[in-house]
């Protein structure tokens, strides 16, 4: 597996652990927030929700998207940006402060739900990164499997076929050379036999040692003696 795929796998495992931890924490925080909201309703009455909605002038939390690039894969994440914490929020808190209005429970409920919102945004970021990495890793695994079980065996079979064809061609060439040499040898022998036959037919004396008896100059003969 290439290094970039290993980096994605490691990041994927880290994200899975963070998602598991964040979801367990989310259950506890939402439980505390639900009890806190129940305390607010008990202290102030059910009409407090309408009063808070009417007093809200601007959003105190905004979410912005950022991109994190890992091994060429763009992973989106979300960050919470808390704004206007010293303006209208504090005035609303002062207006609703007091034993009768339950300002302390409202502040506690607001902080608890803000923590739940931050954790929810974190889970959304981790979940989006999880889904993208899951698709990328699955696609990478499919490519790796296709290369390992389809492309590489096909290339190996092609290499084996080419090697066998080259070996067969080499054997054919060696056999052809042997046949050519044998033909040349037979042709040379035929030419020598034909030349010897022509010489014999034309009466050309044969070589020394072939039915020729050489005379001996030292042998005795019947010539008369020469008298000076």
C-alpha cells in the first residue's frame, strides 16, 4: 500500500476514535442540558422560551467551513465562532436575573446547550471527514485489488507468453542454422564428387599413390654398356 494510503488509513482510525468519544460525551451533555432546561421551565414557567426568542437580536455563534488536505484529499471541517458575548447576551442575562426570574438556571442552560452545540459541530465535522475518507479508502482498496488480482497477473501472463515465444523463436533459429550448415556441407560434397567424376571421365591422371607405379632409377636394366 502506498504511503499516502497509509496516511489516510491512520487518519481514518483517529477520526473513528474521536467520533466514538464525542458521541459518548454528547449523550451525557444532552442529558445535562435536558435537566437544565427542565429546571428553567420549573423556575420561570413555559413562557420563558418566547421571551428569549423575542430578546435575541443577533446570533452569538456562527459556523464556518474550513478545508484540511491530507495526502491530496480535501477534508471539510466546521469551526464554531462565538461572537457578541459581551453585548446583548449580558443585558438579557441582567434583565432576567433574580430569584423569581431564574437567571442562574437560564445562564447554566445556555452554557450547557452551547457546549452541546460545539460538540455537535465537532461530530458533524468528524462525520463528514469519516464519510469522505471511507469512500476514498474503499476506492483505493478497489484499485489495489484490481491491480493485485487483475492487472499484475495479466502482465505476468503476457511476460510468460513473450518469453515462451522468444525461446521458441530461438530454438527455430538454431534449428534453421543447423539445417543450413548441413545443406552447405552436402552441396560441397556433391560438388567434390562431381569434379572427381569429370576428371576421371576426361582421363586426367590421378594423384600419386593411386595405381601408379613409380620407376626406380637404381634398379638394374638391360641397357648396353657405353665404351669410350
